[in-house]
């Protein structure tokens, strides 16, 4: 008979898959007890409140008073479509539309071309002080519009302005009146807008350029493409959507040009040569006290913006479809 050693005679019970295990207790985390949808509604509620009070409500009220001869200090008389009828037959409306789109064209397209060029320079890997140059580009954007207008009024002065002085030195002109002239005044205002927003658009194009893969440039370089051809056939196709975005945003911003022409002359000039849509609306509301008429102008501006946004949607979709092929 064999003798087993002490402790070797006992065998451990085999592991069973049917053994009941106690469920682990959930750890209670400090902070908000539940992050369900109810808390989400609470966090987004301030935005919707601000939008309803300061966004949607003024729009609805503007549509309402556009059908009235409305006086904030007196009564109001229902006028139906009379304000819109008078507006369509108002020559100042069409003059303001012409001036607005003229200033927009003189500022948006040169600004876009220069912004793409500056972005291409900032993308250069051999450029030193990139952060400094990217930061300094935003300084005009944060400068007061009134300060910009005062400086540019001195630059574009008829008799002692620096621009006229430089043009005279090169024999390109003699005492151009940048205030009373139609096209010269548009150029002066467009120059102020370009100087203010070119840095902002440059950074937008720079961000889009940095998203273009370096492999595309390397492949083009291996194929013998010069820097200019790389820019034309690699960079510009990669900026299609960004160019569309900048044009549309610039168009919407161009329809809201107000401070620059208003600082030049509150009434839009002696012959209303730089009267814009927003300045036209402002004068009708706060100078002539025609609030119903001004509300009708605001609705016309809104429709113009909607048409431009629809055109933007069609162009963007067409570009996206062409790029996906």
C-alpha cells in the first residue's frame, strides 16, 4: 500500500463554467449623474435662446413692419406692398446695387489673387519666421475701421494725398479726386477692404494648401514639372472648393459694406457715387425715419444673398462632382 505525502491527497475542485459569479458593482463617478439627452438640451439651450431673441425675432418683425408705414414714436399705417412698389421704382436702389457690386468686384478678385500668392509664399518650407508672418497678417483685420478710414482718407487726398503724389511722380495722373469720382471712389473703398481682409483670406488659402499631400508635388517634380507648373496643375486644383468659399463669403460681405463708405461721406457722396445697399438702408431708417421702407430694403438684400447662396450651392456641387470623377 502506497502512502501519500501530507497535503498531496487533496485535490482542488475542477473549474466549472457554470459557476455563478457575482456581478461587479458599477463604480459611481463623481460629477454629473447622467449624461443622457436631457443634459444635452440644457447645454445647447442658450444658443437657441440667443438665436430666437436676437436672430429670428428681428427678422420676423422686419418682415412685419415692411408692410407698414411705421413710426416708432407714433402710430403705424398698413401699406401692403406699397413699400416694395416704391422701392422697385426708386433709382437710388439700382444705383446702390451698382455701387455695391462694383466695390465688391474691385475688392474681391484682386484680394483673392494676392491672398493665394501670399499663401504660396508662406507655404515655402525655407521661409523663416513663419509664425511671425502668419500673425502679422491678421493685424489689419483687428484694426478699427474708423482708424483705417482716417489713414486712407489722407492717402487718397486730392491735393496732398500720398497716392496722388506718387502717381504724379510717375506721370500717371494729376490730382485724381478719389472722393467725388465714381470709379476712383470705388477703388479707394475697395483698397481699404482689401487691406483689411487680405490677411484673413491668406490664412484660409494657406490652411487649404497645407492639406494638399506633399507626394503630389514630389511626383510632379520627378516628372520634370517646374514650380510654376506645380502651382498651376497641383495647387490650384486643390484650392477649387476654397476659392468658391472665399468668393461666396466675399460676396455676402460685399453686400454688407457700410463703415468704409459711411466714414467717407454719410450720405454716400455728393452724387451718391459710393452709396451701398447697407448705407442706403441705414439712411432710410435712421436719417429719413422710414423704418418700413428700410425693412423692405433689408428683405431685398436677403433675397439677393439667398440667390447668391443658391448659385454657390450649384457651383460647389458641380465642382465636387467633377472632382470625384
